[in-house]
């Protein structure tokens, strides 16, 4: 994808000189100050800083009738909203900018607004609508023969490429290359996109020729996503040419420099490429490792897209709904209090009127009326308080239900990651308080165990995802039967579960997890149509504190990573097995990050010790 930060800077530089023609001499300086600051912050990628004064810039633009600046401010704010997942607000802002540009008859900014909408719809994977928007933009720029013309055709090519229409993507890319003003970073981006299309069509030699026209020293100065896509295309050329070692070297060098969640798509493609190259070299263990990483990256990318498109809107809806309920209840209570005051005032006025006219003759009646009034008033207050208490209780139950739903996995009924993250700090604080009062020999601990169903993908492929869901439900019940009330049982993701057990020795934990493993292996999983199958599971675990003498040396996240590494060892060596990792000696000088990252090296050196039910010697 094109980095819209660079596109924004480009449009500002091209048309910035035209934007102050209609401003007055008195206000021009202040508007120009903010606009210059706006361009500089975009160039420096200070997006959030721009948001602190974007409304001031827009107000100045509106007051001085600088329509182009106003449109740009809406497009920029829409881009930032989209980057942080607020797609609904981004669509509104983009459409508002489009209406402004159209109402003023400004064709340049109308085309620019259509380009932004095409980019947004492409991120939402609505390619047909993205095509319609980009065609509107091309209709204006196709006769311009400028950098903008190149950008429009490049975007059209990218949309066709995302849809899988490679020949149409190639035709659009050829149009982008034919523009005489095709220079600078845009030229490199066009060349990389063209090479990607040729690779999809299987013509790696032509792709290599295209990439040879790109200066590597210049591409290193371009936007990070463009650089990643260049080296991804180059590595794919090497892979298709059979130069697997060079393909692996190129891909791994970029993976080492791109640990950024903004580039999950490129990371996943690089990992898949490395796995493919290793498979061609028959290095299947390494191929499996990177294929597994590719799967995790794709899952993370899918989760990110799903969160961007659904979860944030759902959260806004629930939050607004709760606020609306609270507001309605507050208004209802205020109305009832007002009615109560009105009734009290009416009764008091009536009582005073009776005293004024019948004071001498009806003193007893006045007393009885007063007593009756007080009784009615008290009864009404009790009823009102009871209604308020009932509605408050109902609202509390609704809030508790919403909280429970957000903390519970809908399929298995177990707690999810959100719940785990909300309680883990409390668990650790409780553990620290308990250990503070205990002698060293009686210190308590937590055991983090990662449990994973073996060959779960084969179950989905062979029996369908409905059968996979049934296996997950029955598997979770087995885990519940073999866990204590004090244990935390979390659905960690997919077919992976996290079991947190407190106050167990390493051997006790191993015995418990072995019972779980045996129970799963012995269980007949029943499916629809009276089918049944057997499954196994693999377990990796580690204890927190990892080193009793230095509990702060390894945090709980690192202990889970070590447990996950132990799970990998169990699956690589046998499956239907458990593996635990513990320190051989309590070395307090360790660098915890290095131990977690290179735990296999420490196991080989004997500084870490592995425990398992696997009788053969473990291969690290």
C-alpha cells in the first residue's frame, strides 16, 4: 500500500503556493504559520501532534474561506482516524471533504478526496467500491501527465492486484510507467508494484529486470513499506529463480528490521517465502518454524483487521448504549423527584388554606390530615426508593453481564485473554504478599502451562469447522475437570489454552499435566451423526518466579514465552507429550531477554534443564 504520509506531503508541496490567494493580509500570517507547521509535522510523521491543533487550523481556514486547506484538514484527520481503527469516523470525514470540494467546484480536491475514499475502501476489502472511486480520480488526472497521474494509475493497479486481476493490474501499471513526469520515490514504487505483478504472472526474469532499474541506495531512503515491498519482490525473484539461499538471506534481513505491527502483511509474506525456500532445500524443521510464524502473523493480521472493522464500532455502541441507559434513568429519577416536590407543595398549600379558614373549628381534623399526609408521603418515598433501587440493581446486573460477556469465550465458556490480562497483576500481587511472609523453603509459585491440541487443522480439514468446535468444547471440559477452583483456565487462542496453577511444585505440576494429557488421549470425542475420533494434546510449562532468589529477573510474559517454547519442543520431538523448562542453577546474572530468545542454546549448554515424559533424548 502507498504511505499516505508521503502523498499528503506531495500534495502540500505541489499546491501549497495557491492556497493563500484569498486570505486577507492581516490573517494570512497566522494561517500560514499553522499551515507550515502542518506540512512539517506530516513530513516528520508527527501525526498525533498535528491532531492537537488541527481544529484551530480548520477554523482559520473556514474564517478566511481557504477551502483547500479545510478539505486537506478533513482528509488528514480521516487518515489518522483510519490508522487507529476508527473507520466509521474516517468514512464520515472523507465524505464531508468530498462534499466540500464538489460544492466549491474544485476538481483537483474532488479527485483527491476520491483517492482517499478508494484507499479506505481497499483497507475494508471492498474492492468494487474502491474501483469506482479511483475511476473518478483518474478521469480528472489522466490528461494531467504529472506525478498525480502516476499515483492514480498506481492505485488502480494495486486495487486490481488485490482483487487478483493481474493482467488488468499490469495494464494500469504500464500506464503509470508511461507518464513522462514519473520521477523520484513514485517511480520506485511503480517499479516495485510492476515487479510484484510480474511475479504473480510467473515472469520472474522480467521482474528481476524491472527491479534492476531501482537504485538500492535510493530505495533505502524511501518509506519503510516501499523498502519492504522492494526486498520482498527481490526475494521472490530469487526464490522463483531457484536461488534459495539468497532468497532466504534477503527475506531474513528484512524480517530482522521490520518488527512493527504496521507491516504485518509484509512480515507474513516474508515468513512464508522463507518457509518455502527452506522446504525446497529440504530443511523441513526450519520450514515448519517459519510456516508457524507465518500462521501466527496471519492470525494477528486477521485479528487486527477484525478489531479495526468490528470491535471498535461494537465497543462504541455498547458504551453509548450504557450511557444512554444511565441518562434515561437519571432523567426518570429527576422527573419523579420533581413530581414529588410538586405534590408536597400542593399538599402544604391545601393544609395552610384549611388552617386559614377553619383554624378554630377543625384543629383535630387538621392534625389528622397532617398525619395522613405524612403517612402518604413516607409511603410514596419508600415506593420511589424501592423503584430506584430496583432499576439501579437491574443496571448493575446489565453492566455485570456485559463485563462477563467481554471476559468469556463464547464457544467454550472459558475465560479469554481479556480476563487474564485483567486479573494477572492481582494474582502476582497476591503471590508477592504471600511470599513476603514465608521462609525461603516454603515460597509459593505459579505454574504457567500452554496446552495445544495436536493436528487440530487436520480435524477441521477432514471433518469441518463445526466438528472442530465440538472438539474444542469437549476439550475445554476435560481441562475443567482436571483443574482446581483456584486455577486460571484461559482460552489463549484457536486450539491453544493457558492453565495457571498456584502453589504447586515442579513435579506436582508435571504429574497434573500428565493426567490431563492421558485424559485427552483416552477420551472419545463425539461428533455429529454419531461419529467419534481421538485426539491428543501437547503441553509446555514453566514456573513463576523462574528463579526463586530473583523473582523480578523474569516477568510473567517471559515465563509464558518459555512455556510456549517448551510446547514447541514437545510437538517437535513427539506430540502427545509434556515438556517443562526450569533453570539448572539459580544464576542471577542472566539477561532474561536473551534467555527467552535463545532458550534452545541454554538448554544445549545445560544452563536450562528440560523435563518431559518423552523417554528419548530431546532434540533442541
